[in-house]
C-alpha cells in the first residue's frame, strides 16, 4: 500500500539537526520511501522537525515516537531528503543531466546564472527544496569554476554549537 504520511516525532533530535535527515529516514527503514521532505512544525509549544513522506507499507505499526497521520500529498514547501535519482547524483554532473536523470525539476544559481552544461560538483550530497510543487536545487559558484549545492552534508556549527 502506497500512501503519504506526516509525522512530528516527539524526540527533538537534540542539537544534531545536521544529522536529522538520516535519523528520520532510519526510522522509516521498514518502508520503501520514494519521496521525503522535512519541514518545521510550529503547532506545539516548541518547534520540531517534521517529516512528510510517500511510503509503501502498512499504515499501522509505524513508530516515530510522535504524531503520525495520513495526508493527501507532499507539503507546500520543504527540504527534500529522499527523491528518485538521488543515489546517482554523486560526483560532477552537468546541470541539465541532474534534471534529466532525477526528480529535480530545476537547478537554480544563487547569484550566478546556470545553463544546462554548467558542471555541478554534488560532493555526494543533494538536498533540493520544494518550491511551488517543483524540486529546485540551489547551487553557488565554487572553486575551479564549478557549481556546488548551497547545502552541504556537514555544515559547520555556529555560535558555539557542539
């Protein structure tokens, strides 16, 4: 059975937000996950990272430690942490090939125009953003003239974080 779920785990995931994607996907490991998005749920006293995913598996028995409900479809916006073609986006690819070989709809440069032939060094980590129903990969200019995703796998912690 294929269905969309929305979950707000009770565990705040501590201060390891950079690794929350892996923790959330691991919690869904009994299921086949074709699309997954993270958003911020502000409905409670404390904001939490929420997960919306298109999964294949039973509706009962999902243990995410919080509210889980069925929803009609993807969120209006969010970070995409699982999508078709994601595993092939390692290394350097032309922007047009990223769009042609994955669920990414567009590669958009921050402060730089992007053409289909421009090379993008994914560094093995791609997190497009859902914008108006489209997956958009934001990239920026990097050393050597290539582009790279604006979000990195291991962002540095700011302001004395651990």
